[in-house]
């Protein structure tokens, strides 16, 4: 089946620094990738949708200048949390969809802790 | 606004008991429906999906779900749960286009 990886799986950083999270589709070309945030004991909240080669579409309330998304190729999307603060600590999950399918394949997530 | 409601946040069952997890959505257009499962320490996995056709869909591990359009529901069922079904279950609705909305999740604990 389709496999999506994320790197790193865990990251701890100091407040004010930037952190980059990678999301890769390993065995298929992902025309669309999604970034979610999951708070403890809560559901996934869609942050943005990115299509390869174009700007990401951010959900209402998500700061595009803080959460930079790049989808440079059909197998890689990156999320950069800029000037991270403790309130950005969360579990970030990416997913990828192929072609016109509505099915998404999820990565294992990245636990970000900002000190 | 579009939303997905999962009625039970926590469910505790004994092995061999039957399971039904409720899911309702609010959207009047065409939808694709999913149930995902997240086992402890693992990432989300697709349990089953409905795109069109027979509203009763069967997924992995003996799970099934029924789409009732008139009730905007897509409830998940399993006739006899096992200890290994302990996990968190998420209902998700894909709206026309790619946007998918997730329910809040239901934590299932199965007692051995």
C-alpha cells in the first residue's frame, strides 16, 4: 500500500527557532498533500492543503507566515514552523493523496515540543 | 459550517461484545466517508471507506459501516470486538473537492 513518511518523528527546540518537518510519499506520486495538527485528546485539525508546484491553501485561522509550506515535488512537502513558541507544541501529521482519489494516506506524525 | 460529530468520546467494552460507533455529518452535497483507526503509538490507518454504490461497506478486521444518506450518518459496527481493537477511531468526511473534516474521535477500550 501507499506509504507516507515524516521526518523527524520528534523534535525539541528552543523558543524563537524554526523547525522544518518533511513529509514524503515513498511509493507513489502525491499531487496533493495535507498538513494537520492534533492537540492532545482532540481530533485532527486541517492546517493547509498543498498542491505540487503551487502555493498552499491555508485554513482560516492558520498563519501562513508562521507555518510555511512548500510542495516542491510530487513526493515531498515540507512544513516549517517559524519562530516557534511553546503554544506551537503539538503533533503535526501530514497526508498525501494521489491523483483524483479522495483517499488520503497518513504519515506517522511529528511531535514538536517548543521549550 | 460543515462538521462531523462522533457521539461517543470513550467506549469501554468486554471482549466479544458488539460495537457501534456513531458518526453524523452536516453537509448537503456529495460526500465521501471514511473511518480511520489509530492504534496506540501508531499512525492513522484506513479502516474502510464509502465513495458510492452499496451503502453497507466492509473494511478490514471485521469492521463494517452503513451510510444512511437521509440521516447523514455513517456508523461503524463490529459484531464481536477483540482486545486488539483497543484504539482511537476517527470518522472523516471528504467534501466535494479534497477537503476532509475529521470527527473528534472515539477512544475504545476493550477489556480482555
